[in-house]
């Protein structure tokens, strides 16, 4: 009980201090909790915030699905066939350290500033965590599990579906969880950068940029930041729940 | 269990090397052995004697380097459903419940071919009863104790009804009491109360001399580096065996005999 | 070719049989060269087929752009700026986060105090701070450094705290039974035992900061690698954009490699599996 009180009290005390200091010393421009709350009510009421979030989430979802569709089969192939892994590993290791945001200028050049470019950036960001974890998951499968199915005469294609895939599933889901987090960060960065340089189309990142560059509305920026955080938290919790639901046997 | 006579396995001058040609490690060398139908054969030896390698070759998981290994006159070239394997760490599928694990071979392998769903379920139920797992059907392996997991692995092996049971230190991870209980059950499942023609054939790897003597008709003693046949010891203790057997004088004498055969190498193995 | 595919199928079924150990034939670097050579050939062919060279310049154009940017000093200047920012911000983040994490892992009160603020702030990506930081710092060094410290801070803090919390209790008990004082316990037992976790989180922190620096420079700095790619894009100098992307990737890889060898040097006892 004592611990809970301390935990619960700290954020409240910090927010109260923020309000007091802003009222006492800050210029009227400085964001403060009361103004942020008012701004949040306005943005939610007008539907602007929800529209922006839905736009961004739609891009993240499409890009993430694209990444899964390529990375999971490829990861299973690379994890199980040594030759394929050894030959493709140089490409993976060469591209992996290149952040998604770094290829943004190229993607804008190729695909413009619309949703397609955003989806590609998101897919690129989510791709490597999913791929790497899938490969690792397949390689880490207990050899004896495959052998057990083999000695029972289970045919190879069935073995892949009933042993390899479920055994690698926890690692694949971990990769998806990391990948989704990276995808969400990447979309914010992409929309911000596109908003900054080329005037893209919508999304929470661009909304923040408009608050910065045009309406100079700091409270709005803070509302967007909080929304970004909440969405990140919710996405993470959803995948964690999926992990628990799909992997009831693992003790996480 | 179908009542055809179980096949006979013959090993002739079997040699197994690992690694490339210049730096090959010889795991097993010039091993010749006949395994009789309905026999309970135990293989003991110090660590590094290639016990597990022999079992893997019998299972068809690893090819012999030279020599022959035949079953009913035909060379063993790969795994087959007539030879069931029980792995040292049980190799239970963590994502399958007890029922799913026991029925795995029936659901996905040839052991279940031609069986209706009801027949497969009946076989799983029978296996569950046989090893005393009633009440745990829907549990996952991680929810079970070591002894329970061992029972699941045994039930999975039995449910597939292989003619030959290959077991790699199945009781090694268990505490002493559980081991004794499961040794008794193992003998019952093997069919020690039945005539030899109705018994299964068991090849049983263990590092415990007492366990080998208690269970087996014959104990194969291997030497290490490379694994060679040292001696085959006949265990002429009466069946059915029970707690009295363990206390008997001849049991202790057999144990002493085998220990003396491998003592020196066992000492050396602890220093490696 | 058919043989290659057959070989691949064989090793795939090898995995399905539970035999995943295949002998190595070629040293890793030859395979690296072969794969990347094939990739460049493919790239070259595709650029040859693309009429507009601004969209897809050939690898040779990129190589010559890379040399030009080395010659005119742009590359070294911008790389130095970005790397310095990385070094400064990760150092600052470590100086705050590691001691705080050690304290958080050992003190229940501190953990209670910090847990909620940390859990509430952490989901807000560093990149999302960029617009606000533009107000706070304007365009210059302050913005990327602030964003990078923020980005590096959370993995380091939580990794350190988790490392301390997961220290094998028996090690601490063993040290206690030997009558070792508290300070020594922290320095010779808890810190070394938590070090693998700290180094792992340092690698995560550096990787995340390196991503953040590119994003921050792209939007709000007049220098650095992120600024450079955006600058050359606006000039439609695609070969230079690609050259800088290659540099960003290479430096990111080298930073991680440096941290990996640092881990190996600091912890010769840690198992090899962790190092990859």
C-alpha cells in the first residue's frame, strides 16, 4: 500500500510542480497542464486528433503487415537453411544498421510524400527486428523436438507446420513486438520530416509539425506527444497480450 | 499391440566417426551385437563411451561410418515408426498439452494411418491410463513435474505402439524416489509379467549400473574413447523383479562386477 | 544451379530432421564479397534500365560521389559532427542513467519514486520531442543532443536496474557471509554481475541514438549526416544521398562493433552467445 501510494503520488506531484512553475515563472506561451488539458479537449472534440492518429495507424498497420509478410517466411528459410543464411547474411548485416529515417530522402524521391512512401519506411523499420528474431527463433529450436517428430515418421512438410513454426512462434512474436515499436517511431519521424520539408498529407507527426511551424501552439504539441506515447503503449500491450494468448506454454 | 514377433536387430563391426577426415573423432568402434526380440537390453558405460551415438544410429538419426546395422536383415537407413525413441530431456512439445503430446505421432505420423479419430483418442486414453496421468490431460509440459513429464514422454512412446523402444537415459533427470517408482512401471509396460513373445524390445541407455541390472535381461558394458564393447553381462535375476530384487545378494554381486569393469575409465572421465 | 538447389533442399530437410550442423566450406569474407558483388551487379543492371539517373544512379556514380564528398571534406566534417554528438550525448546519458539505474535496482524507495514517471515518459519516442525541442533549443547542437540523450537514457536506466535486480541472490549472500562491506559489495559483486545487462542496453542505446541523430539532424540541425542527406536530396544529387546513407550504415555498424569488442574486453567471462 505504501509503495502504491508513492508510485501514484510521484507523477501527480511532478505535474503539479510543472503547473506551479509555469504559472510563476513562465511566459504565457510555455505549455502547462491546465492548458494542455484544454487543448486536448478541443483537439479530441473537433475530431482532428483522432483523424491524425487513424491516418498514422493505418500507415503503420499496412507497412507492418508488409514487413511481416516478407520477413517471417524469409526468416524461416534463413533460419533453417544454412546456405541461404550464409549468402544473405551480408545483405542483412549491411542494411540493418541503416536507420529507416536515413533512407527517407530516397523513398521520397522514388514514391513522393504520400502514404505509399510512409508505408515503405514503416515496413523497412519493422523488417529487421522481425527477420532477425525469426532467424534466431528457428535456429534456437531444440534439435530433439525435430528429431522426435522425425522418429515418429512425421513427413517434412507437416514437421514444418506442427513443429518448426510453433517452436519459433514466441521468437517471431517478440520480433513483431519490437518491430511494431520501431514502426511507430519511424512513422512519427517520417511524417515530421515530410511535414517539415515537403508538405505531406496528414498523420500525427505532421500535425505536430503544423503546430510548431504555423500555429505555434505548444500545448497542441504536448497533446500530440502524449497521444504518441499512449498509442505506443497500447500497441505494445496488444502485442504482449497476443504473445501471452498465442504462447500459453511459455512462462514469460 | 499387434502380436507379430518383434524384429531382431544385428550390429556388425559398427564404427562411427564425427568430423572431417583428418581430424575425425571415433565415437564407436568395432561394435558387434545381436538384440533379441522381446529383450530388455541395457547399455552402460562411462561418459564419452558413445552410448547415445549407438542409440541415435539405431533410431536412424545418424548413419554408421562403416559396418552394418540391420533390422530383420535390412539395413537401417533412417527413422521408422516401428522404432520409437524416448529422448533424454523428453523432447515434449511445449505448445502441446499432455493429450496433444501423447497423440502427436498418431495425429501427424504413420502410427495413426488408418485409425479413426475415435480409435486414436482411445489409444491416447489407454496410454494415459497406463502411465497414470489421468487428470492432467489438458496441462502443458511446463506445468508438470519432472516425473510427470517423463510419464508423458513414455505414454507418447507407447501410444505409437512401436515394436522397439529406444530410450536414452529416460530417468536421469529424476530424483531417486521417482526413479524407483518409474523403473517398476517401466517393467510393467515392457511386459515383464507376460511371456517373452508378447514383450516389446527395449534398448535402454543409462549411466546407472543398478538401474541397468534391475531392468535388463542383458547389460552391454562399453569402454570409452572410442566406445568399444567391453563385455555383455547376463542378468539372471528372476522376474518379476521388485524391491526384494534390489536387496538380493546376486544383485549386489552383479553391480560390483560391472563397476569393476568400468571403474578406471569412470575415474578418468571425471578428470576430463 | 540444379545441384545448388538440391543441396539447399537437402540441408533444409536436415533441419527438419534435427541435424542443423552443416560443415563450413567458404570463409565468411569470401561469401560477403560474393553476395555484395552480386548485389552491386543487380543494382548496376537496374540503374542501367532506369532512364532517369536521378532516381537510381549506378553504384559507380555513388562510388565517385563518395570520393568527391571525401575530397571536398563534406563527409569527414559531417561524420565528425554526428559522431561527436553521439559520443557526447551517450556519455551524458550514461553518467546519469547508470548510477541512477544502480540506485534504482538496489533501493525500493527510488524504484517506487521513478517507476511511474519513467513508464509514462518512455513510450514517447525521442523523435516526438523534436517539435518541442525546436522551440527549446532552436536549430543547432542543442536539439540533436537533447533528443539523443533522451533516447539513450531509458534503455540504459532500465537495463542497469534490471541487471542489478537480476543479480543472482546467492552471489550476494556468498559475499555477505564473507563479511564484505556494502561499498565493496556494489563495486565487486553487484556491478560486475549487472555489467552484461548494462552493456547490452548500451548497445541498444547507441543504436537508438544513432537513428535519432539522423532524424533530428534531418529536421533541426544545420550540420551532420542527417542534414547532409537532406541537403543533397534537395539538390537532387542522389549519388551523394546514397553515399551518405552508406556512411550512416557503416558508422552505425562500426559503433556497434566497437561496443561489442568493449564488452568482450570488459567481460572475458561472459558467454560467447551474448556477444552477437
